[in-house]
């Protein structure tokens, strides 16, 4: 194998380029869907920075319920934790404790800023989002984020068929 590599290195560049064009890598069939999911998640995470921390706490619990239900092979119809097994309820309690821990740190450590708490909460949300189907994430996140997006569009200008129309005379 070593002889082959060294003899390949001495070949002219055009032959090497030709060989490289013939190499085919197997791609994950869900790659395009994962790319779309990643783009949506990045967008939602940006807008979650404008949501109150209390609402982010609810988002964490809702996403955790969905994740735990999916792990139990339950088709989640709501974010109601009563559909979970006792084991999953214990795991859900750990999320409640994590949220409480973040809040307690702020209470006792006055230098712990609100934006640091938000960053910690959003990190947990991101980790949960990566493990859940986009359908469930959208049902939980979109109602919160759509209000922020609407306010942002109102600040920018009028929304038209071709995009945002900026009022130049203001």
C-alpha cells in the first residue's frame, strides 16, 4: 500500500485530478434533511435570544417531554408528561432541577448576568432540538418565535410579495 501511495504522488496533476473525479463517497440519504433542520434550528436559536427566560424554561420542559416520549417509542400527541414512564419522569425531574440550578446561581451570585442565564438555557434547548424531529420542534418553538419575527419585520418596514419594503421617507 505504501508503494502505491508513493507511486501515486509522482503522477502528473492532471492524472491525479482525473482519478479524484472517479472517487465516490457514499452520502447519508438524510443529509439534505439534516442540513435543512440545522438551518431552521440556527434561525430559531437566534430568535430565542429575544424570549423571556421564564418562557425558555417552559420550552426546555416541553422539548424534554417530547424527547423522552420519542425515546420510549411513544408518538407524542402533546407535551403532557403523564404519557411518560416513571423512569422518564425521573429524567424529566433532572431537567427541572437543571433549570432551578441555573436560577439559583443567579439568585446567589449577583454578578451572574441575565444574558449568561439565557445563554445557558438556549444551549440546553439546542441540545434537545438536535435530538428531536423538526415537526415537534416547530410546534413548540414557532408560536414564541413568530411573535418576535413579526415585531422585527414591523421595525424593518412593510412586508411585500418581493420581501421587505423599506419606507425611505421616514
